[in-house]
């Protein structure tokens, strides 16, 4: 098992404490000496954590005054194979799920291609909005193919995790996922549900999750309100370095 460096653990815990409101925007954090004592680490280790947070615009250090919470957005650490809601809850962030629709529809061509099913094959569509700190922050469509769809059609997805139910009811365990995040401008119904003005900037996450047999379980398409959520990604070296492909945005 790869051991997470102490300064990264501290960084993630400080993000959790900020997201849950223990440390608020514009307020100073405890002194470095106080925090290093809380975490039982050296000042050098704590300063490494502060450096990571400053690089992500979560905090700012003002000479002679201290370190202040800067980010007005909920930090979302994109990692692991849990659902988006589960990822946020794992960081100690309170999330309320509003379900706006659960229904079957013939798969359009783009969805069919991603799910590896025939065009017009029935797929289950789940539309949800994630509310964080009382404000809608994420709009999400989840497309689920058979044989996973039918058992989930009547599930209460306002209180149960989609990925939890896939495991419990369909014996489908997430084994890997691919995710692409791109900037978008929102409009229409999604802008209304997120309480954003037309043309507001957001982040779009397109994620495919596969089970242990290599089948696509879920095609998740989420729009994250850019002014309320910031995505962070932690990377660790395990064996050889992974291949990374950077694709420029078109248009």
C-alpha cells in the first residue's frame, strides 16, 4: 500500500474543515504553530500543506496578518471510484440530493456509443441536483444500461447512493473509471436548476464507470457550478508513471 505523505493528509483535512464551515472565507486560520501542534508535525511539513492550498487558491497568506481562507468554492477532490455525492460526503461535506427524474428512454447515438449498446436500446436516465451548503452546485445525468437498469428503476436515489445500489442489487462493483473535465457555458434548464445566469461558466465532467468484467455500468454527465465548486486531483506514483494525454479544446 502506498503511504500518503503527511503534508497531503493535512491538506485534505484542512480542505474538509474549510468545506464544513469550521474555517470560513475571509477568516484567519489558526497560527502555523498551533496547527503544527494539532497535527503533531514540524512547521516545515505544515508549510508544505499550506503551499499546496495556496497553489489551489484555497488560502492566501498576508504578511503580518496571517493565513486566510480564500476560496468561496467547495473543494471537490476527484479521486477513487465512488459516486460524486459519495466523494463529497467522504470529505465531510453536507450534500442533499434532489431527484428531478428517473425514467427509461431509447439511447441516443452518443449515449449508445459510450455505453456500448445498440442505438435506441432502453437505458435508465437519472437526473439529480446536488445541493451543497443550501445552494445547488451540481447537475447530473446518469445513464444506466441493462442489465443494471431495471433493478434500479424504483430506487429512492434521493437517499441511496447509485453506486451502492449497483453493488447491492446488481452485484456490479466499480473497477475502473475514465473522466474528462471541460469548461462549458450553461444555459436553459440546467442554468435554472443551478440558479445560474445564462452563459455562466461551469465545469462539465463526463465519466464512464466499468465493472470488473469490463462492462460499462454508468455514463455520468455532471455540470459543476464553477463559482461554487473547485476540482482538485491528487496524484501519487505507484510503479511506472501513467500515460497522460492532453487534448486541446476545440472551438
